[in-house]
C-alpha cells in the first residue's frame, strides 16, 4: 500500500473522528464498562500508531477486526477508508468493488502525485459516471 504523509495524516484524522463518535454508537449495545475498555484500547492503538507505526498498525488492525467481528451491526459506522488503510484482515470486510476503487485511488496518489482526498474524489466521480 502506497503511503504518503498526507495519506497517513488523512487516515489518522479519520481514526480520531471515529474514536470521538464511537461512544454514542456503543451506548445502545454494550455496558458502560465494556465501552470504556473498547475506547481505551482503540486510543492506545492510535497512540502507538503515532509513536511506533508498525506495532500501532497491527494493534489497530486487530482492534477493528475484533470490533466488527463482535459488533457487526456497527460495521456501517466504520469508514471504509480506514479498513483499506489498515489492510491485513480488515480487507476481508471490503467488497471487491471497494478494493478495486481503493487500488485506483492509490495509483492516482502514487502516479499522479495527488493527495488522497483529491484522488478519492476523482475515482468516485469516475465511478459514478460509469454506473
């Protein structure tokens, strides 16, 4: 997976937003103590990602894989970009079409020097024209 500092920063910001919004989603399905544990473990993964990228990546991958496995009803709140960004087992939760789109985005970032957001916008625009 091709990563630039802009791409990393974009996805890191998505992680922050997801972490901020998670408590609201969890209130309906699990007890408060479990909520705190989930949020704390995700925050730890995010902090590790900042200081030790490889281990943080693995922690975040594992967290999302377990989260979706244990709470499939909450899958819609997980940004698809994050699943691609984290890769590994998280890719199992993406459709073939989504994987193809993310590959096109990465190609644009790598070959055309676009920022992730701009490449994402272009690929989605191209995709909507063909459907």
